[in-house]
C-alpha cells in the first residue's frame, strides 16, 4: 500500500473516528441531562462565551449535551494545526470553528460538510438570515460551488485612531477618502508623543490578516493570484436574487498561483519596512491584535489595523469610547479592503451530523446570536455578521463615533475581499510571517525576502498540485 497523503489521511481519520465517543481534548459539559437518547456534541469554542446560548438550547433540545472543546493558539493557523492533530489522533469535534484562514482547509480536505442540499431543502428558514448578512461575507464561505459555513462574525482591517495622540498633535480624524500620503504624514507627526514621548505613529501585528496585508490590497495586488470558482448559482439565485452586490459572484475564491514577489507586493513591503526604519512603527511581532491593545490604550500607538473586535479589547484595557475612533483604510492605488469571516463548520460524516446541523442552524437566529458572549449586552469582541446587529446601540457603550465604518466596509464597498487562504493555508501563513519578520527586522531586503517567499510558495504549490 502506498503512502497516504495528508488529505487522504485526514479524510480516512475523520471517517474512522466519526463513531467514537467524545474523549481526550479537555472539554466542559454545558448543557443537557443524561438520558437514554442523549446526544453529546463536541463544539470547538470558548465555553465562557456560549454558556447562555447552550442554556437556552436546553428548552429546544433537552436531550443534547454540548461539550466545549477550547483550542487556543497565537493565530488561526496554530489553532487549525491543533484541530488537525486532534482529528489525526482520533479525537474529533462535531462542530468546529474556522475563520477565513482555515475555511478552505477544512472544506478542501473533506473534513467540513457541504451545506447546499440542506439549505435548499430548508430555504424558507434561511431567507431572513441571509437578507441580514452581506453577500461579501457569505461569498467567503463558498468553496468550489458549495457553502460550508454560515457567517457568525467578521472583521475587516480598518484604521483605528488614538484620539489622545491626535488631539495632542492637533490632527483631526481623516476623511473616508484619505490617502497614503496623508497617512505617512500623520504617522510622522504622531511619533514621539505622549507623557514619555515614546509613541509610535503606527503599529501592526505580523499575521496573515491585518498585518501588512491591507497595504498589499490597496496597492491593487495580492500575494496569490485570485479568481472566482464556477458554480454557486443555486446560492445566489435562492438567497440573494434581489441583491445587486451578489451579481458576478461565483462558487467561491480560488488562489491559482503565488505572486509574492511581483513589483506591487515588493513596493508594499518596502513601504511598511520604511515605517519601521524611520522609527514611525515598531518591529512587528507574531500574534493576535489583542496583544497590542494595551499599548494602544496607554497611548503608545496612534494608528492600528483592526476590525470591530478591537473596541471590546480597548474597553477591557480601560479606554473610554471618546478616546479612539476608526476610519476606512487609506487610499493608495485603490481602497480595496481585506477581511476575514468566522463561523462554525460541521464534521463531514460525523456521528452526530443531524444534531450538529440543528444546533448550527439554531445559532443563526438573531435572538440567539445576541446571547453569544461576544455580542451580549452590546459588547463587541468581534463584528456581528448580521448588519442589523451593527447599530448605534451596540457601540453606545464602547464607541467609536465612526462605528458605521465596520459594516460599511462590506455593505458600501463590494470589492472588499478575503485574505488569501487556500487549502494549504497553514503552510502559507508560516511562510508569509517568517519572511515578513526577516524583512521588517532588516535581515533581508524586501526584494530578497519576497523572492525567497515566492520560491517557497512555488514549492508549496508543487507539493499540493
């Protein structure tokens, strides 16, 4: 017998473990009373955020126990790596959670269940939900013509502004159509302020989403070539028939080949490296954006890329709502924004598919989504996928004044698109962040770093052909 590929191994593992009892990964039972027909659903989630949801679900399905499986990591790639390792070890989850970084990974490896047939059979039940969710968001959940996830939340990379530092510098919040030249001038003027005179005009985390990727997008390029897969008519014609933003969308995104060292990408990296070299930005470190929220709240950072989730982090760090604001990303050659979308996925062929589907479907209701800890009591630890939940009331407590920017990034800007994340996104992310570090630390020039990145990406594509 020949050696199994990773895809074959994972598909075999998923099928072989589907009937196993829930074991191993630490879990917390959140609901349900043992009974003869009890079903236990293993759900990859931080259970602290879903306690109220599962308590409410008891009245709908008292025979179902939801067991939370919490998986953490420095980024979404590390989380996905741990989930794959758990599956390979025979410890499946019935319901996982994936942001854009891993959507195509789970779908392409045959681990996530396609939802097309179920959605068409129960279309009337989803009309209200999809009418409340931007087509820009749902398109990212399509892969080769099928839909694999129902968006729960998203975040586009907008520009956060520290009003304490802007006021000290005598700078007003820029307009929606501000430019990269205005940004550069602001970054310079906002450096060296604050009580200790040690503020940076701009900072960013080294990650695939919201690092220097926004600069790549507004320079009208990407590190991978981009195209739309065929298919998807069943979805758009059923749920978005009257939505002009749905026109021209297909069966999901494809990433045919790497182009990391094309001149526009090199130009974008040269620009962000110059911000560090000139002292306007610190050296970017690996990790999620919340790691830098404290520095922003303490007036060490003037501008920062983040989505609606950052409002909750700033509140947790004691920052008042009138001390920060947000704006669209600056215009360079374009003003195209990048985003990531998150949602649950169901293990394909799992032992509890029907119960998992019922639970995931139930979670699309607005009244249920309002119970999720990310959103409850108008907290905002991520941006709701439902536009009706992105309103003045939600941001009354945390701010910012320009809260409309979050959903307008997808509702008023239909060219906003997902970060590049093909099936082999874990390897892509590791290559991308490693060479980014080498360039920003000045160990390699931007051109050399991107030439080397391109070579590794070409090898990655060849191995996955």
